[in-house]
C-alpha cells in the first residue's frame, strides 16, 4: 500500500497563486487543495470566507525515493517566496493510502455562492430550497472546488449570464464545477476541457454524479496555443515561439459563452484563441487573475477584439466579462 507525504503551508492571500504553482509543480498530478480561512455563518454548518486571514495550501507526494528531494525543493522555493510575501513554514506529515484519499474531505463544507448556487460535498446532506442550484461535488485532487475566490466570482457571473440553450465552453474545468453550474442554469450543450487527465477524470465523475452527463461533455484538451501547454497550474507553458496556424484553427468551434478560470499568463497566451472561439456577441468570463496582472489581461483581450463589459473582484482576485 502506498504511503503519502502531505505538504501544507499557511500563506497570505497575495501569495496563494505563487505558492499554488510551486506545490503543483511537485505534487501528485499537479493537485493542490486551497483552504481559505472560514468563519461560522449564521445558519448552522454553513461558513463564510474571510479574505483578511491566511489560507492553507496542501499537496501530496507519493512516499518514494524522490519524495525527500521534492520536499526539499518545495521548502527552498517557499523560502524564496517568503522573502517577498508572508509564507509560513512547510508542514509535512505521512499518510497511509486510505488516509490520503480522505484527508482533503475535512476541509470542505456546504457553501452558498452568488444568489442561489449551493455547493454540497458529495458526502454531506443538504435540503435544497426550490430556487437553489445545487452542485454536488467530490473535488478530489483537482483544482476548482468553489473554495477559491475566482471560482466564486465565476459562479456568480454564470448566474447572471447563462441563458437557456446557450452553447458553453468551460476551459480549464478542474473539478467540473463551472460546467455543471452552467448546465444546471440551462446552458446546453456544455464542453468542459482540461489538459490535466486527473482533472478530466474527476470532472467526468462529478458530471455524472450531478446527472448532467447528457448535457456536459468532458474531454482532455485546450484551445489553440493551449494544446502546446502542460497543465496550466504546473507552470509548463510550452514553447513561447509564435504558433503556426493549423487546419483546426481555420474553422474553430464557437460558443455563445466561454468561462475560463485559469491564471493571467495563460489567459494572455490564449487571448486570440478565446476570441476566435467566441460567437459574435458572445460572452467571455475570465478569472484566475491576480490584480497586479489585470492590466495585462485586459490589454491582451482588447487586442484580440473583445470589449470589456464588467469587472468584479474579491480580495486580490479579479474576474472580467468581455463580449465578442
């Protein structure tokens, strides 16, 4: 039976993206759990996110001959980041296979997001009100569980923009949460893409569990330049040389709505591809943007011919709405 090392670190909100990239580089299949600070809400077991307090990030390493070297590299990278941001010491503990499979479950609870979206971990019960859109998720090791501010921003914007029958793309689907939400809000068909095979597997399971498999197709892949990238959270952005057009670029599949909760650098790289795959007048919701890089993203999307409609933020994180 495989044993695992759980590596966790407490960081301030400005350091979440940078530390997540470090952990994803060394963690098993790029998996990172982001656990923000929570304060009890007014309604029983429900909680509210407190952006003024530090978050805890976790990743898992298989305990083998390479794990100690990986741990040391993580520790070294965190030390360097700690010179610029508030980054706590790396905490490490050993877990058996069964413990690892359940370790992340203790960090999740029922969450209300936006006006009527409710995220319910698959192992918890929730009595839904008639107006609620309930997403039942088993996030596993994939990014995007509704805990991160960018996911919450995207969910709120989906409530606002999804119209029945809207052809939708969820790019970088992670756990599949945004694709499932779009489907339950009436979008169809929905394509959920991710270039991490672990995320694809988790998303497909969540889609089936939410009974939207007839609406949501989950596949491994990306758009245009994204096909040359590794997993977007791993820091592998492929070749930086100018990409040559391919036959598939000449007739891209188009969508009335694209939601892309990635990171700033990937959004900049994919700006032209996002515009090319958006129907005339279509809506692009982009997030995963730290506010220090917002101007770069906005500039790249404007250069691609998209028009900014709205800007929303939570803490240091930004979500943008553009129209084709």
